[in-house]
C-alpha cells in the first residue's frame, strides 16, 4: 500500500521564497538584492552575472556588530581552535570558566571606566533584545522582592499593634478610622475595632499594590522587538500591534529630562501601615516600589544617532536615584568601544544599575549577549527563575573573551582608532554640509557610530526623489544608490529614514574613507541638481 505521508506537505513551487518573501522583494526593488559570498575587514564581496567577485565597502557594519570587522583572523582562529579541540559547546550544569572570565573582564572594564570598586554581575543571553528582557525581568524581580519586604514589615507592625491592643497598651483612635474612611456605625472598641481597621488596611493595600509596574524609556528609543522589549521601543509601528501583551512604557523627552521628576512625583506608590503611636494606633502612609526601571540609550541608534547630553545624564541619574528607580543603559549598539570608550555612557558620566551588551560582543561570528547588574542590585535568587539553554555556551563565551582581549590590547588601541577614525569621518561629513547646505542637514554621533541626516526631500522637483521621500523610503533609496553606483554599503536608521548610519570597524583605511567621501559628494550633487535619472540609475 502506497504511503501518503507526504501529501500533507506539498512541495513548494521552485520560485516560491519561504523565508521573509516580502522583505526580500522589497530589498530587491531598492537595489539590495545581492548575495555576499566573502567578507574580511570592511569589505564584502558578491558575484556579478559573470561569476566575478565584486567588492563592496561595508559602512553598515552589521548594524554595529562588527567593531573588529568581518572575519577578523584572530577571532576566526579562536573559533577554529575551539572546534578543533573537541570541547563541548553545550555542557550545562557544569563549570564554565570561559563565561566566568568574560564576566570578570566586563566587570573590571566597568569599574575602570566608571571609577568604581563595586562589581557588576553578568547574566548571559543570546541577543540584544534578550539582554533587554533580562534587565526587565531582573528589575521586576528586584521590585517584587522589595515590595514583599515592605508588605512583610507591615504585617509585623500589624501583629505588634494587635498585641498592644490585646494587652491594653493601645487603642484605635478616631483618626485611624478616618484614614480608612470607616464610617461611625462600623467602628468598634478594643480588639474588634482593631480587626476592622486591619481588614480595611489589608484591602486598601491589596488594591494599591495590584497596579502594574511602571517602566520608563526615552522618546526615540529602540530596545528590541520581543514581547517586553518592544514596549520600550518608541516607534509605534513596532509597538502598538503588541501593546496588549505587556504593560506599556511611559516615554520621556530626552530634551526635557526634568519631566522624570514630575512623573516620579505624580506616579509614586504608597501603602498604609499600622503603627503604635504612644497609647494609640495610627495609620501612616509609606512608599512602595512601583517604578520598574528607566531604560535609555546614550546614543539612540535607530532613532537617528542622537546623543544624550551630560546635563541630561546627570538629571536622569539624580531623579532616578531619588525615586529608587534603577537605570538601564542599552549599550547594545553603542558599546564595545564603538564610540572611543568601551561604554558610551562613560563618556558622559552616566553610571547605571544595568548595562546591556550584544552585537560586537560576538565578534561577528558568535551570537551572545550579556546584561550587567550592579552589585548592590543583583539578586542571586534570579539565577533560579531565569535560565536559557544556549546562553553562556562555551563557544560563544570563548569568542567573546577573545574579542575583549583584542579590544583591550595595546592599552586600548581599538578605542583610540574608533576615536580617530570617527573624527576623520565627522570632518568629512562637516565639509559636505558646508558645501551642500541645502542637502545635508546635520551630523551626529561619536566615534564610529555616526549619522548623516539629509533635508526632507518630499517636496523635491525630481519625481524619483520626491516619490522615495513621500513613500518613507528615502534613506533606503539613497543606500541603494550608494551600493549600485559606488559599491558602498550602508542603511538608514529605522525610525529616522533621512539619516544614514555609518558604523564600520576600527580597521578602516584612508582609501575606504576617501571612497566614501567621493560617493557622498556625488550623491549630494545629484540631490542638489535634482537629477532623478542619476539617482535611480535610469
């Protein structure tokens, strides 16, 4: 009898794309439909129709994932040596010396850059968005345990007050009943009155503490697209379809950080406590933790490469400290030396309770991420409620350790290169703005995390340029032009599509920078002259 087990899985048509078909079609329409077959440093290669390799200079850098370039030989060698050694990649529930060394190194770097002796503990994960989820979970776990401590203390006070009433040392007074709104006919003397008061306090506290935690982020932020992290991402197109899945964040204007203090005062949480006050029972209000955490990027990557000022950083740190709200700094894109320091936040003096790292931590080969938790905040019990099969695997930890060694080598030469090349690129972009003031609007960023913003072209004379701007794909059209006409690879930022990002590795050469300068100057001439045919290659 013939088997029909394959009938439920009909073969697809040969031309049908089953992995991100819409995205691939869109990329192809903008000129990005190439397959890269080889990469090294800041260069990628694809094959043309004749099978010849065509080199492309990569200024996108894996969206900030390639601080040491494509296939850095030392990182490739570390990967090969590890695989050749036969060491197990996954041996959970055992000693993990490579991960422990990564954690030790990261803590030492944080202590050095922030001038502190307090250690940071590492919680490993697999991607940047997951490292944000870890910070969310740990901050909420910390808040829940702190809230539990408050409620347990209130319970102890209630028992002490009950004993005082029973022993005739205290009695419930009218103001105590008034505080709970207990009407006259429901009031009673002695133990019965106390129990009515205690029941009212418990009910009111249950109502107050049932409110969800409040997480905060900056307008323009991008922290990922998972269930929790997407609630911290400002772009409504990413966030709103999933708003029902998790508590939404409140967004603060980075140009008005004092709004944090106003929000903290307006939203602070209080509960009621019963205390013995002389010979009476008093009901008093006390604070309880309602703020989960404040998330921020000191350079907003997807928001247009926008920097936080040192003044804003100080105001955020002061306001959050006063409110008992932990600060989470997302260094997924800006960290790992990209701005000229390991932590971009150290450049503006913002010391956080949590840091999230990913992207370049894997050296362009491994997928790994870490959430650093400040010693005073770390809850060891978290290790029992949050685990991951692949996090902290030996292969990715070995690669991450080699990446850290390379970044720290020669007294931080990689950081110096990031600063120097960043200054060189910034000077070049500034010259373009001076030459083409009607085309180039702004230059932002630090080190090798730079943004070049163009003026809005939705009113352009050339229909090709105008159509791209009005469709919201101007930055992608510009990137497509740079790739097809000049073999330069970059992309716009996701939520500010008139801003091109430049995040190459520290292995830049003068020839690569000159090529970029020539390409951008030609682009600016096309936009100035409204040459739509040259813009689209028609």
